[in-house]
C-alpha cells in the first residue's frame, strides 16, 4: 500500500510521513476535481479518503467525476449530517436524546433564545449549524469569576463569553448577523467521540471517552463500551444514509444522559485511537470502497487508552530527520 497526501499549502509536516505529496486548490475551486484526477492518474490512486468538512461536501456531489473510489456518502446524507440543527431534528424523530435548542437568525432571537434556556443563571452554548472545527463555538456565561489564584494557575477558556459581549461583536460585524446560529443548553457532563463504520454487511460504533481536550482535539481518550451511545450512533447513521468511516460526538447532561452534539461524516482527527481497541474503521472503509469483504468485529474489544503528545521533525535539504 502507498499513501499519497494533499494539502492547500506546500510547507506542511504531513508530507514527510507519506510516500508522495501534491498541493491542491481549495475544494470550492472549479479545478479541484480536475487536479485530483490528475493526481489519481499519475499516482495510480485506488481510493480517496477525505478528511475535512469542505472536502467531504465537495466530493459527495462529484464522486462520479472522480477517477478513484471515494469513501464518502451521498450528498443528501452529508448535508444533513454536517448541519447540526438538521441532525438534531433527525435524532429527535428517532428518539435519540438531543440538547434543548433554538435557532436564531437575529440578535433579538439570539437574546430571547438564551433567556428561554435559562441564561444568565445557566450557561448556554452558541454555534453555527455548519462549522469547521470549533470555529464559531462559544459558551455564554455570566458566572466566570477570576481571583489571583485562578489567574496565575489556570489558562483562560477562550470559548467562554458573555451574551452582552457576543451581541457587541455580532452587531459590529461588517457582514452583519450570521444567517443562522444554534442556541442550546449547556451539557456539564463527560464528552464522547464515536468512531464508526457502515458498510454493506457490517456496521460498528466504538465510543471513546474524551478525558483531555485541547483546542477541540482529543489528547487523551479511552475506550468506554457504552451500549446506548453505540445504539444511537448506528441508528442515526442508518437513517441518514452514512457509509464508510464517520464519527459522532455526544455529551452527558446533568443526569448522565448522552445527547448528540454533532456528526462528522468523514475520518475524525483521533480516529486512530480505535485501532488499539481492535477496530480499524478507516481500513474497513478502504476495503469496502475497493470491494473487498469487510470482516465482522471480534469481541470483546481491548480496553485501550490513547495519548496524543507534541512532537516534531527537522529537515535538512528537504529530507526529514525525526526527533
């Protein structure tokens, strides 16, 4: 197997870990698919694995034009899965718990929604229905108190902001108020990420407890075999029509009930963690794409834990040296 990578930029660390690298335009660029096809031809590519929301959205609409198999679901499935508000509606109909939410299209609606959900006595979450990473995510809170000890011992939470401050920012935005913002209840419990696969004959969901999160990325995560989260994930995936490798995120409410936060209909950033439990959902997706039978998961899964750490490499004359 050979692994070829692409990126918008040329000066990226990932290219030093793979067998070949090419620079590509943005997915929104008219030449994006043509450039991918040129790479597929020159590198004899069999399968394309998109890893970002923008790539997935583009390829779901044009996979018939791509000269390789693409591990992506249909455009309609991707659109519903990427839209957190539409996803919430799908889950509610299926009886899957979701956070109490409102949709705001103006500053007034934002203020009213926050108060309906208990602000300022209770914290409230604000986020765009479709976003990239944690962009646009904020926790509205009036309870953030700082003393000297906290100031010197804790890092500030950049996600925390008051409603007044957020309204001020949105009111001075040259582009005006965003088209839509989701306002939902704040869930205080633990957060879970689910690595999942859905194919012709096999479907599996592996929940991971996110023990340490830095800038939205899991730095410490461990397998937690929760049947409710597994059932909810596969139930929603079937209704949405998801295929190949994808992920869901859940968070517990004050009573310990897991509620759906979002779906990532693509490879997730820390999906490698599930491999140590005995399930390689990315490899399952590749096998499904090229028509090789995907074997059922052997149970019981291994009780594993995954740690991410800061690393680096140096280059000398374009050759990399690991450190």
